[in-house]
C-alpha cells in the first residue's frame, strides 16, 4: 500500500470557534460518566496548537482512510476538530473559574475590629445585668472570615433585639448598628463568592475531563490510522502529543491507568517504525 501523497493544502479552511464547538458538544460531554472521564495529562494549549496546525492534513488523510480502513470510525474522526476546539474552551472555562476570589484584607480586618468592639460592649452590659450572658453562646470568636461575618451579624442582632433596654446604656447609636449589619452582609457576600468559585472550579474541571476523554479517544484512533497509512511519517499527518518527555520539565503527575495504557500505545507508534499491515487494524 502506497503512503498517501502530501496534498496542496488550501489556505482558506475554516474551523469552529472554541465556543461554537463547546456548545455543539455540550450534551455529549454531559453523557460521559464520571468513571469514564480520563485525567488530563498534557498541556492543553500546546496540544491544541499542534492539532489545529494539523487539521488540513488530517482532512486530506480522510480519503485514504475511507479507501483502506473500511471499519474505521469516521464519525469520531470527523468530529476531532470539534473535540479539539471544545477542549480549548473547557480549558479556558476552568482557568477562569480557578481565578481566586479573595476577601479584601481591609474588609476582614474591619469586621474583626467591629466584632471586638461589639463584644466588649456586650460584656459590659452583661456585667451591669442588662444583657444575659447566654446570648453570647453562639459566638465563634475565631479568625476565619466566615466566623467574623457570623459573629458580627449575631452581635448586631442581639443589640437590635435588646435596643429598647440598652439604647441609653451604650455608646453605640442606631446608625452605627445599621452600618455594622451592612458590614456583616458584605463579608458574608465576599465569603460566599469565594466558596462558590471553588465549587465552580470543581465543576469546570469535570467538564474539562469529559472533553479531554472524547478528544483523546478520537486522537488515538487518528494516530493509529496515520501509523497504518503512513508508517514512515505518521507525525506528518497527526501530531504526536506524547513525545516521551514532560512538557514542563517536571516529573509528570500520576496518570489515570486507562490513559497510561492508551498513551503507551500512542508513543509506540511514533517510536517504532513498522511495515504497513496487510489487514485493516480496525476490523
């Protein structure tokens, strides 16, 4: 079997945008079970760049696949551009979700100061018999932002509940009390945004794993087809995303066993020149 000839590639080819690809595949991502989601094990922007550069030749390789690999999954091959661009979009989603939402230090510090002031006033009222000590049982009195917000709001509620009895026995005014309540609300909102960001980062990580899994399966098929049809130069048709080295120079993270098995197969394709088999490897 002759290797496919390298064609003249037109320069006007168009591809889906990452957002378009993601929207087109959203339901497919949602159908990937958690147990079937592979661990992302390469640098996605790097891999997408290589793949997009190879799209024209992968399109040209399709005609040879149709002729020589009659049992090949063409539907999955035809979607590899969508999978690639959608993977890029899920990467962007995940990176955006991981952006830390920090509670302004000044806000947390102000909350801690106000809590200490309210607590001091409350204890003075208790010593004068104007407030029950039991009202302070629910206070956390820790340095966590959530505790500061909770304590500020609880103390404000206590003062408001007892206002008719203590209004002329404390230096605090109603205007100050209302400002304290607003401060507590602002801290709660900031803490909630930060915690929601962590939840969203976890959700986008799972979406990205689904996108990677679909891309990876299509990629492995494409590499095997390239190796079968062009055993002397498969990289010229489908790039090798696993060249046997860490992209960052650091020790690679532990990989999902399913990915490791497929990755070894893909790496072997690039490292071991072979004779073109006589039978369809997808049969």
